[in-house]
C-alpha cells in the first residue's frame, strides 16, 4: 500500500485573485458557445521533449537549495509522490549499482543548475525495454545510458553511461515544481508505447502507431513488421512530403484518423503550433527557411528551430501542410474544414499562437511545440530554456480574457531513456524481435496479453506497440485544476486525446487506437462546484521560475 505523508513547510509565493485581464483587444470568445462536457473551452497542450518523471521530480518537493540558486520551499500539506523521497533506498542502494552496468553503475544523483545541458540518452524502442530488465529496473546505464555533455563534470559518473541516473530538483526545474504546488500533477503517467519522439507525438494525436501507408528509403530500423502484412512505427521517421524533411532519410506517412480529423468533422477550432514552421521568416542571426536557427541564451549553442519528426499531423495526408503554407489571416488561425479549407490546414508556427492570442483568437485546442532550443530535448535544449517557453505561454494565457475557461497541459513525447524507477502493468502486448520487456521477443504473454488491432489489418491484432512505456511528467495548470494535487490515476500520452474526445463529444479514433483503453486526465480537475476552486494567478519569472 502506498502511504502519503504531508510535507509541512512555509511558503512565500506571490498569489493574487483572478481579475479581468487587461487586453488591447476586446476579445469575444468564439468558443464560449461551443458545447463541451466540462467548463474547459480552451485546451493548450505544451508537448515537451525527452524527460522521465524521476529526472524532473525524483526528489519533489525537497530541493537542495544551494547558495546562489533559485530557492524552492514546499507549501504546507504538499503530498508526497511516488519518487525517491517515498522510497529513499533508491538513492542509497539503487538497483542500478548492479555491476552489469560496468563503470556506469550508480545511484541517482543531483545534476546542478550549471549542468542543465547534457548528452541525450538512448531512447529507442528495444533498449528502453531492455533497461527494465524484466521488471528489475536495473539496466539503465547499460542499455540507455550515454555520458558527457555537461559543462561541469562533477561527479565523475557524468562522464560515463551513469549520467542516465542524473536528476534535477526545484533549483533547476523551479517553474515546474511551482506549478505542481499550485495546480495538479500526476505521478502515474506514461508514454503510450516505448520509443522516441515520433511514436510519442503520434500517440498523442491518434493513439495508433500502426499503419504506415507509404514510405521512402525503407525498410528501416524505425519500423517493425506488424504481423498482418503492414508495418508499425517504432522510431523517428521524417514526414513524407514535408518540405523540410530530408529526402535521403526514412520518410513515412500514416493511415487512419487522428484527433484533427475528429475536430474538423465536429467544427472545433484547433492547431498545432511549432517553432520554426513558418519558413517565410528570417531570424535575427540571418537564418531562414527550413534552416532557421536560434542561439540559446543559456548555452550559447546555435540550434535549428524546426524538427520535422516532432510534427505528428504532417504524417497524415488529411491534416498535413507539406509546403508550410501560411494562414490567410490571424483571425483564420484555428479554422478550416475539408469543405471550407484554410491553406495552413491547422499547422502553424508558435508565433502564430501568440499573434492569435493577442488578437483575441484562441482556438479550442492548441498543441504547442517549442523551437528546438526550448523544447527540453537534451543535447539541443535544457530545462532552463524549456522553462522560459512554458512560463511565457502560461503568463500570456493568465493575462488573457480566456483564462477562466482554459487548461494548460504540460506533457512529454518520450523519456529520453533517463532512469525512472516505476514500471506499469502491460496494457497492450507485442511479440517481435524488437521486444524484450517480458523476455526474448516478448512484451506480455503471447496468447494472453491483449494486442490491439491496426487500421489496415481487418480488425486483427498487430505487433510493435508494447504499451505503456516509461513514466513521464504530466501537469495540468488551470483555474479548474485541483490545487497542490498529485493524481495517481494510471494515464498515458493518449489520455490527453481521450480528454479532448470526451470534452468536445468527438467520438473515438477506434481501429485499435489506444484511446479505447486509456483513461482520461479528468481526475486532475475539479468541476464539482461549477466555478473554479483554484482562483489564484501564479505569474512566474521565465528566468528563475520563481513568482514575480
């Protein structure tokens, strides 16, 4: 049985009641009259990159608070979560001290704020399963660990595969810890399947990584035969026909439906907003087109803004904008149906989100992917640049007329292979040579563990979708979020899709989508009294993550 203990400490956070926001535009909420099953009329999903739950919340709510770093002090009554604080032996005698991990054998250790930039770990479909070692959770350095990439190499294990055991605390991921204090977070949410960015992004919008309909430069290690004459995507493909895709790489297009199709049918406004998507812009450093780049103010590194394999709607012919065409106007952002199409086809740049918001136009559902230097992905981004993006989005929404009916979800596409101590029960099995969760070529028990169907399989089961994967952070920031609440409901990336389907009465993807088995994120909200119970604004500094 899990025990939850209150952490009684003092708090000094600057909060103020919700008040009508100042705005240069007298916005008329076009979504207010659209029927929803909850008071949420606007959902904004910030979809970050490559973070396991323990990597960001391993010691929450206890931070080291060294001199000179943003200080985090937990609120009274903060519940403990399923992390190292709940199970302290994980810090002192972790299973990954196992000699099988060679020089990378290590307990979890704190990465300092000046170690924000690290190497990216191995986050492929098979190695992530192998790191679990049949549920012993003791082979992360051996299977997914990569070392190096930090400006400050103390402790020395950072230079080995043991880096995979590193974690940040509230002195670095300060904004996320403060949001968790005042809103809701989950300690039991997972990738819908194992593997890297593209499967995670597609699971967010369709819950279905089976059904590669067309591809170039294959066969590829990023796909696996589904056992029904087709292929399942298990790795990073580039989107077929995206003008910014590399023609020499494995390019793929998916069949079946995604949530964009459901919203178009229902007339719900929506958009995917990704940094670098607008190829008409020239950045201050002179870069332009698909090669637009930004210099990180944290690391000084120059990083290309747009990553095409992070853009899931580009994999579907019905929702793609292959030429990166621009919307006809700011007021048209979020609109368009197959009968009355808009040239952008709901695919935009992040600046379009802010342009529309400032003009009083907030779509019902907005998916946000930061430019690569701010997306949180190790090696090209870091928690501090990521924090600035998240805080700027939330601050802008809090200052808008839409805040009282808005929810912001912060979720992640994959774990990057970073250590997380908690495995989940298998929901969907798979039995290919790329599976190893339960033994050789096995995720589950063949003939016993359910295996969902695929879009082109005639309703028959398909392989390559071992589910769920690694545990990742999930937060809900909203006046309707339960304050200082930790949700223990078992959810996954596709649970966000389920909430959208249910809130706007869209129906389901079906056809073997994980939306048929995933639970919604609804328990992170409190709609019981008909008015927001979390009636405080929390305006944070993009730099420090502290209240301002």
